[in-house]
C-alpha cells in the first residue's frame, strides 16, 4: 500500500467520523485532504462549521502521522485549536497543511530528549483556490516506552 | 412535537453529521446535547477532538435556534471559534451551553436595528461532571427580509 493510502486508512479506520464525512487524502506534499459538502452540509446547504474544523484537524493528524509513523510508540493528541471562517464552502472542503520543517525538527528533538513534544500547525481551508477558513492547532506527541 | 424534539430535529434533519455522530438533545435549560464516543472515537479509543468541537458547535446552534426560531427569516452562521481540550472523553461527549440572557437581549436589539447581530457563546464539554473541554464561538445572526 502506498503512503497516501496508508495515511487515508489511518484516518478512516481509526476515526469513524472521517468515513462518515467522506474524507480522502488527495496529495501528500503539501498534505491536502478533502470531504464533499454533500455529506457535511448544514441548515443553509453549505459546509457545517464543525465539519470544516474536523477536516482541518484531520489534516493536522495526517501531517504528523506522516512525520512520526516510523515510531509506533508515539501517541498524538490535540491540546487546543482555533478557527476563523472566511466564506461559505459550497462543494468540497479542502484542507491543506504545509510541512513546517523547522517545527518538526524541534518536535523530534523534544521527543528524543523528553518523550514528549508540542507542535503548532496551521491549516488553510479553501475552495476553488480561495481561502475559506484558517485553522491553527496545538498538537502534543507523547512517546510511551 | 415538544420543543426538545423540535431542536433535535433541526440539528439532525439539517446537519447530516449530527445524525452520523448520534447527537441527542438532553435538556433545554441549560441546553445540553450528547453524543456517544462509540460513534466519535479516535485512534486512541477516546473522543475525536473534531467530534468534541462539532458537538460544542451544535450546542451553540441549538441555543440560538431556541432563542430565535420564532423568526424564520433569521439565518445563523459561525464566524470563529476556539477550543481547549482538558482531558480525554471516554464514553459520552456532553456539551452544555447556559443561556446568556444579557447577550441574547443585545443580539435581538442588534437584529431589530440592523438586521444583523453577533453573539459570543461559551460551551462547556464535560464527562461525569468533570470539565473535558472549553469552547467559545462567535455566531452571527442575519435577517434577510
């Protein structure tokens, strides 16, 4: 199984809501995941804010899974997040998370030194290339030996 | 149909993800909604952060639906939100949103004067009475005559 399928399986097999939302991993670099508004609509027929936030959160998990899956003793959790909604999403929720190389290096150093590290990830949600939401999440990685 | 069933139907009929998450409206005052972790689990077997955030968002919508549903020309959207996760949720996600009377009065005055108003809502997520997450959302109500 290629890496794109592996990370998509991680999301869909481990997090049932990812399947309910129809989440797909589209590209790995930059990490982009998508979900159709048809499965994630709200009372106005546009994307539900809770779905947009969840897809952005999954993009963060997926990026960290790609960076850290070589070590199965590392657990990932989210500590806090914030999101600003800029415009309605009408067809496809697309969340893009660039690889923050410097922050990932720091995270791996913290994990090596203290079995625990933190990283702040920014995720851009867009439709048709236009920004639709800005998400920021603080994730924690913990190694349990 | 009583008011509890009406607001639950609003959530479940208009927002398919609410049904996928198994959301139920438990009480109206304070507004409390719940969803089972069984439908909202993550890679660690606890509640997915995206689900916790979505349930809290739905609590905000439900509270505003109760306050404003007499006027069907009012649309509700969420502008921004933030959440802090305090501890894992293992069985039931429970989101509680108290009725902020003063803010609701201001919102209704703004709607009457400008056909548009904003309100900041705090939602407490808990399990077994212990706080599990703190959510704050800025919602916008727009009257389209």
